[in-house]
């Protein structure tokens, strides 16, 4: 601050012109208080400053202090008081913002809530679907296992029925009928069990096929029970054979239904549902008639059963102990082609070609040294004859004997020939009509 020593006061001018005229002194009077000069300059500059932009209310978060401003001289207090006034900030200063949690935002809370709801719904849907899938798998697994047990038990009745009718034990007609009736009762129970199964929707058609097949088996059994006495005592061999063949045809039809509709339908249902870990019963295990017994569906094949049943009838009539053999079946090997009497069939040529001939002892005595022969002819005269011998065959027993195929030089490939199979008779045998059969065959290129 300037003092009086630096700026001595002016002496009044002695020149009258000067004293009476206008002031010619300096622009600023330095005798005035220097502090007032700068205060005035500051006020002028402040008026030229741009207006401070109004800012939103800060709700009292800024610290306000007016004590220091009140203590300042008047020249500088006005601006400071205005800048420190409550609710106002100095130009260029940033108001501090309070730190808040994102959860305070309603939109954030709504978004989090929506995500939680979606997750809960997805988990619930997944649990429900897993439960439903488990229910489906359990239903199909239970059905397959239950139906397989019934089908397998039904198929097991087939060999028992054929064995009973072969009458290897020489039972009486009354006992034979009782045995067949017991098998028919089991067949009826199996039919009812299959009808009561709760099959899943995808396996419903397959279960209907199983029920139909078991009904056919029950009907065939009941037919044999009703006609067994007449078969044994009848003198009409053709009618008796036809009656047995008719029942056997029902059994064979049931096997076709089981294979094509029940087994195949059940397997397809499992594939449609992508279910693994459970398997469908094999066709062989579900078949009522084994391959070796399928020739009984023809009257010519059923004739051997008529003979077996009548052996007991002859003994009961006082005709002595029955003795006799019968030709059961002929199979071309390799290939397991079953030959049917009177029906032409193609046989593939092979160096290993041979005939598997099944012979049954329908009598009550052990038979030894049974000769079995097979001849091939393309006219009235055989061009090849092959034989083999069964050393021993017990009462009621079936024995398979292998007979060599014809010599290659005797075979006329592609031409129809006649294969004649003959089982030698035994002492005391009264019926030899079932000891032989003729099979039309054509041996073809392999």
C-alpha cells in the first residue's frame, strides 16, 4: 500500500489561472485509500464476468461457512458473501455426489427380479420335464419286461404240447387229454395277463398284437382238447391229420403276429422314445412252434402225430405192446431249409450239402440199427442213394441223423427232382405209412 512519504501531497498552485480553472491533475487521486481503488476495480471486473450458470439444488450437502467472510473488509466481503451463500457454489466448482448402491435404482431392482423369476421358472420346467421323462422310461421298461415274461412263458408251451402229442411215454387217451387240457389252461391265463397289461401309448398296438397271438394259441389248444379222443379213435387218417394241422396253423400264425407286430412294434416304440437299457425278447424265444416242428402245420406232417397218439390206443385195445418209428422232418443243410412233403423247394448247391433227418420212436421198446436212406431221382429211377444208420433210439426219443447229399455227377442243376426219404420199419410195427415221405426239390447254383 502506498503511504504519504512516497507520494507527498500537492501544494496549492499560486497561479490564479490554474487555481480557478478546471482540474489538470492526474486521472486517479492517489491520495485516496489504495484499498478502495482496488475494490472499485474488482467490482468493475465482476460486473463484466459472465453469469454463473445456475445449478440444481444440492440439498444442503455443501459445507457453508460465513464466519470468515463476515470478518473480511467491506471491499472484498460482498463477493465472498454472495459466493458462500447457502445453496450456491462458486463458479467452476464440482458438487460432490453422494455414493449410492445400484440396488437403489428401481429399474435395476426390477431387472434383477425378472431374472430371478426366469431362472426359477426354467429350473421348475426342467424338473418337471425330468420327472415326466423318468415316468415315461419307467412305464416302457415295466411294460417290456412284463410282456416279455408272458410271451416267453407262452412260447414254452409249444415244445411241451408237441412232446405230449408225440406220446413218447405211451400214455392213455385220458391222460393225454388231461395233459393237453392243462396246457390249454395255462394258455388262457397268459391271454388274460396280456389283456390286463397297462401298455404305454406308443406300445399299445404292439400289446394288442400280443393279445391276439396268445388268443390264437389258446384257441389252438382248445381245439386239440375237444378233438383229441376222435383223433385217436378215428379210422379216417386224413381227417385226423387235418384236425391236428388246423390247430398247428393257428400256432404258426401266432408266431408271425408275435414277430411282425409285437416284437417289431415294441422295438420301434423304444426307438421312438430313445429308451435304452431294456431289450426286446428275441424271436426264437417268443416262437411257439420251433423250426423243427413247423412241418406239423401240413396234414402230411401231422400224420406222424396221429400215428403216435394211436399207438396207445392199440395197446389199450389188447393188440400187444406197440412198436414203430416215424419220419418227423427233413432239413437241407447248410442253410436250414425245411423240406415240406409235396411242395417244391429250391436248394442251393454246395459241396457240404447234406440232409438232417429226424426220426422218432413212437413205440414202447428200444430200437437198434435203424437204417435211414435218401434217394434222388429225375424220373422213375433213382440217380443217387445215400444211407446212414441210427445205432439206438429209445421209446419216445427223437434222433437226428445226417445223410450225405447226392453226388455232384448225379445232380441236374436247375431241374426239378424228387427226394425220397425212408426210415426202415422194425419188428412188430403195424403202421409204416409215416416212415417215408417225398419232397420235390430243385438243386440250383449257389
